[in-house]
C-alpha cells in the first residue's frame, strides 16, 4: 500500500481561494482524486484554526480525521507563511511551509508570531516582516519536531531561490538553521531532476505538493509515502506525524526512526508551470533560457526587465559537475515512465502527469469547466475508483472499457511522455497538447459511454 499526500494547499481564508476550500469539501474531493493525506493549510489564521479544531479529531499522533468523514482522507497540520524583509538594502520575498505535530504547537507558534507583530487575521497565508531565519528560530524554539520547508522553491517572486526575491543558497536564507532544513518543495515549474543539479540539495529530500486554491486543483502534484519495511502494514496500523517527519528528514539525518519512506513524487510537467521560461506577459514575449543568455534579460518590446523563470535560474545556480545531469527513464508494466537519478539509487524517482480534467478537455475538445467534461470525469473516476487510479494504475484495457479508445490513448501518451507542452512564462501556464496537432477523429460517440 501507499499514501498519496498533498501537504500544501490553502483554505477559503486565503486570497484568491475558492470558498469550497473547507474541510468537508476538501475531504470529498480527496476521495475522488485518490489522495490519502491532505494538509489542513492555513492554521495560522485564527478563524481557520477554529474550524480545524471543531472539524477534526486526532486519528493518530499528529494525524487528524474529519469528524464528518472519519474514513476519508486524513489531515496533517501544514501552513504557509509569506516573509517580506530587507537585508542590506535588498528586499527578499520567501514563502515557507511549516508542518506541526500538534494543535498545541500551532497555537504556541501563532502566539509567538503575534508577539513579533504578525497580523495573522489578514490572510490565510499571513504576510510578515520576519526573515527566514527569524521564522525558523520561532518554530524550532517552540517545537523541534516541526518541519520547515521552502515552498515552490524556484518561483521568481516568492521563493527561497527565486530570481526576483530569493537567495542564492539555503545558507544565505536560513543561516544557523540551515541544518534543520531537510527538504525543499519543487513547485509546478521545476521537477526533481532540476533540483538534483543543486549541490546543497544532494542531501535533502525533494517533495512536491499542489498549492491548491480550489478542490479540482488538489493533487496536481503530490508525494507518495510507502512502508519502510515489508512487515509494516498500512491496512492494520495507523501511521503518525512522526512517520512522515522521518521519511522527509531521513536523507539529511542519515537515519529513519519512523515506519515510512518517500517512495516517489508525482509531478506536473514542469514546462506547464507558469514560470518555467523567461518572459514578459504584458508584451507577449517569451524566451527560452538560451534566448535569454543570447539576448539578455531586457524585454525587447518595452525595455523593462523580463521575469527570469525557473529553468534559467536552476542553470544559474547549478553546480558545474551536476549541470548536465539527466534522469534515466524506465517504464513500468502499466506504461508509466519513472524518472530515476542516473547514479544515486537512494534518490526517490518521480513520474510526470497531466491532471485528468485537462486530459478529458483535450479528448472532448471542450473547457475543463464545461458540464460534459465534468460528467465524463465523474464517470471515469467512478468506474476506475479515483483520478490517480486512472492516471497511475489502470491498464490500457481498463481505461478503454471505462472511457473509450481516445481516453485510453490520451492517458497512455501522458504516462510515457509522448506529448507536447508549450512552456509557461511570467504567470502564464504552459499549454499541453497530447496529440501535438489538432486531432482529426471525432470524439462525440464517446459521450454515450457516460
């Protein structure tokens, strides 16, 4: 068995977030997706914390179940904080995840932040004038069982390595607390192989989560945990926060006192992320990293700076000896390609997927928000058990029987990476084309299957 975990998301109390991001609806959406463990998100916000305390009950140490749906997805106390601060005249903007082992620890951290002037009621992801070091100091002083993880680590504007508001190293960002930073989160515009090229990440875990602002976005990236040994049975034993903690900390600490390990991560195609390449959205200018190296970082239309994207920034910070590192690809029996580190067998592999709603939208040549796509999606997930069951586990014949030949072909193409993605840039998501060019066959007959 495995635990598919999405441990970065936001509640309805964060800006630009759906009002459907409440515990019962998140739990219901997780079931459809096939997600086993969710972040609560936003526990720094007092109103959301009240809902968390009222709506959840502790299922095992540090892991919670929804009172309305105790057999559904479980929850881990995870929040995101936005730090905007200046050092020597330069402004930094970094988003950081904090995982907590208990509600009591959360309340103590919140009180410490309020004493430092943080307005936690302003937003589910509060904006504070505290540095990364100050955040780490507060968190670890209160409870060293917490995890502090840089969120979407390469996003230009709000991340630890971001081209617009970040640092060149974790040491620069976290100072004396660097050795307590056990992992970084990839964000949608990078994948683990890109992070493997950074020297200081060689001994740190690389995790991936969705940063979802609405239920349909849950699970677009996730981290999969599995038993560390064959004698640990998830069907009969409740895993705990400590098991998740040790699975994430294992690579840096060189030991694992828990029962789980990171098995693999589920990734967006990074080109689809909205900051993968460089560009200027207002002027419609998009540059590959080589274009930027050749032409510079000035927009050729308006003369203002381009937003330098993730691929260029990774190249900029990559270790020379790791610069050309490329993953090794191996398909499994279901045609799903795994991406493996070429030399380090202790590195968890990863897979790259396209969300099922996007696949269905291309199959039926319609919007992801349309009624017919939602009906087709519902029919397929009910037939196969969940979205991840369809994307990861179903055989081609099962996909064909449940969704028709074109759906089966589309999922198999995504599994093996036989697709085209026009890269995203400066806040514009990339565009996935499963067939490259517009397909000729009609798909209308498939609607009858649902």
